[in-house]
C-alpha cells in the first residue's frame, strides 16, 4: 500500500510497492505529471509516456491557472479542480494554497453547493466512503475497506441540510470532500489523514428520488431508533478501526445536530462545525471589532436574526467567554437575543425547540426585527437566518444611531441570502459599521475611504482545531479549545487589517493562522489533561513539522 506522497520526504531507496510506468502516472498521491525529472523517467519506466520537456511545479501551476481562468462556469471550474485532485494531488494543493481567494469559493461555498445539487450528474470517480442504511451490522468492515489506516479526521454528513439547500441526500458528499480539502490547504493536515464519509440514510427529497442519475439509497430517510442505532454503530466503528480519530459532524439538520453533539462530545473526539466552528469564527470577529471600539465583551449585547445551529453556537460561546470574563452565566445569556421566523424568541412562546430555550428571555413578544433592534438596543446584530436583505437601511441606520461603531455581521450564505451587502453596511452607516460577512464581498470605496470587508469563514478555525487535536491525539474536543481558537484568530488580525475595516486576516495567511490556532488548541488539550502524547518542549516546531507541503520531492535521490 503506498505510504508516500510527493509532499513527503523520501528517505532511502524506493520500496518494493512503489508503482512504475503508467501505474505511477495514474496514482494521484504520487503523480507529478510533466514534472518527473529525466532521471526519474529513466528509473521509473516513464520514458516516452510524457512529453519531453520537464516542467517545474511553478510552470504546472501556471498551466492550471490559465485553464481555470478560461472557464467561466463555476461548476465547470469545480469539475476541473476535482479532476486535477484525482490526477495530481500535490499540484492541486499547491494551486489552492497559493490562490485561496480564487480557489476556496470553488472547492467550497458557494460553488460546492451547486456541485452537490448536480452530484449524480457530474460524478466522475469515487472519493471517500459511503456508509449506508444497507450496511447495518457490517459498518466496521466497510470502514476497513478504506486504504489508509492512518486516517485521523473524518468529516461526516447525512446530507439532510446541505448549506442552505436542504435535503440533498447522498449528493451531500461534496461537503465532506470539500471540507477535508480545506483541512489540507488551510492547515496542512496530510491528505491521507482525512476521510470523507457520506452517512446515507436515504432522502426525503422527491426530485432526487425520481432522478434516474441520483447515486444514493432510493428510500425515505431512516428516523428514530433505526437512525440512532446506525449512527451508534458507525461512531463505534470509527474508534475501533481508527482509534482516536476525530469526527466532524457537518450539515446535519437541527433535530440531529444538537442531539448528536450532546450525546457524543464526551465519549469520542468530535465536534460540529456548523455550531462550534461558526461560533469561534464569529467570536473572533467580535473580539476584533472590540479592538476598534475599545469596548469590553461583557458590555455588549447581541441580537441574532435566526435561532438555529449558527446562532445557538455563537451565543453559547459568547456566553462562555463572558463568564470567563467574570460575568454570571444567567446575566451573560441575557446579553444574547434571537429573532426567528416567528419573531423574538421569548419565554412565553409555546413549543420552543430545546436549543432556543436558554435564549428565550422574559419579554413581551416583538414580531419585527427592526422593532427588536429599537427596543433591545443591541451593540451587535448577527444575521444567521438566511433571510436576504433583512438588514434594511432602517435597521442599519438605527444601529448607527444607537452605537458609535455598530457591529453588523451578515453571515448568511450564499451571497443571495446575505442580510445586507458590504456596500450597504458602509453606506447606510456612514462608514461606521464594523462589518463581516458569510459570503465574499469586494472592497468598497466610501467617502474617500477604502474598506476591505472579510468573510467570517469557518476555514479560519476548523482546520487549525483539527491539526492541533490530531497532533496531540486529543481524546475530546472541548468548548475551551474553540474559545482558544477564537482568541488566537482574533490575535492574528493586524492593526493594518483593522484600519481598512478587516476583522479577519487575509486568507493568504491562513496557514500561519491555523498553525497558531493548532498550538493554542494543543495547549488546552495539555492543560485539560486530554492529550495522548507528552507535552513537547517546542510545540510550535512539532506542529509545523506535521504540516503537509505540496512541493515535489525527488523519488530517486
Ligand atoms: P439553521 O437552519 O440551523 O438555522 C436557521 C434559523 O433561521 C432557524 O432558527 C430559523 O428559524 C431562522 N429563520 C428562518 N426564517 C426566518 C425568518 N424569516 N426570520 C428570522 N429567522 C428565520 O441554519 P444555520 O446553520 O444556523 O445557518 C444559518 C445561516 O447562517 C445560513 O445561511 C448559513 O449559510 C449561515 N452560516 C454562515 C457561517 C459563516 O459565515 N461562517 C457559518 C454557519 C452558517
């Protein structure tokens, strides 16, 4: 079984199993394409199989970019990058790492959403593992089919709530694949250490069930005990086949997301990025904004538009941070308010979902978001309800009357669901808004000033959390780790970023930021006695050493 990639150093002679000739060119983890040197071609049976010119990796990157930029359709760009990943993994990661602003919206949101919607129609080659309801009783043998025993992180979805697109069943596989590519590009988690899993329990999406090219189980979703038993078997098998592997839950519907996290977080190393990753990246943005206003976290009040996974996760982490700053927990929760599709979440509302209850305060009902802003006078509004244009001119103007520097985060994705655009936030607040978004927005010129809004992108957080947890073999992933990650991210924002209105660092620095986060997370693991290795003297160096480098190495000395 190949245990080498172009990103590894290659000590000593080539092992027996090392492929030659066409088999080598067809192995994406080893292939260098036209970059094989003449000596490698000679010794590895490649003479004549490649054009005579030996390319450098830089030339190959240039060729990829030229082709990529010629393609106009985002979906075709996605397909092109997928086939590059299937052909030459090192080159794929080099392209992503060097061009994050251009590539990340293609390998992940928003384009990955389009790819999932079309999954059965654009499918070309297998990637990741499918664990389905048909595998009950033999899930561990399915996991054993995965060729790399050193997998250390699983991203799993059941496809029920893919981004803002709803139930996409097995077509949701694009999400774990995309997330794990981000682990490698943003934090250098070795590609072989990651395992994308589609937990296919069926779909209730009629159009998929009727689509002849749909690739998932053609049945309605398992629910109740059947769902829970299969999930329990799967999670148990993950730890049996890959002891200590980190499991990231991704894009589960509310009714399973909170429940699964609650049930398993103290039993295996796992987390939910939609809840906890979002919380950390948003809290980092708030901390950056407070560096501008000079305010203290404990003096803020937050009004969320939306009361789902993102809102609850963010409110929980902000509450924990306020408690850490010495505030009483009840008072801290009282600083977080939520408006959902039925208005302000208040105590008197009937049949409130469990996750909303901690934020259902004693207050008369308020129906409208604008009225809620006027009455509650928040210092920050956070849009996570996927309601396009909900931050109206009146709302932003009201926030600006209430606050010298209003914090306005329009986090809903995709761009069409954004609560307001960057341009609107700056224009309507007279350049005062401290703005972050869920989707990318171009820089804005306003009143002679150039603002560079940045995305509150989860990719700043989860890759570093994963790298840190995996490197020190953390047995649990705790809220303190996400808090440490948020603080490390906020500390990575430079004064120059803040001066141009950026509450996050440039994505070009994401690998350094992830390293910093990984070290912070590892320190928490040691402090909480959750690490599986002794604390190294130079944690930073150990972590850096773990990071995958897509530069080619010579296979023949
Ligand atoms: P969710 O489905 O768990 O929650 C959505 C919430 O919005 C629910 O509470 C729902 O009641 C509420 N809602 C629906 N219609 C509403 C209306 N008309 N008015 C007020 N509230 C309404 O989804 P989620 O995971 O919490 O994600 C919500 C949004 O946040 C999505 O658009 C998602 O893309 C975005 N998000 C962004 C980031 C990021 O930028 N880093 C991270 C996570 C989620």
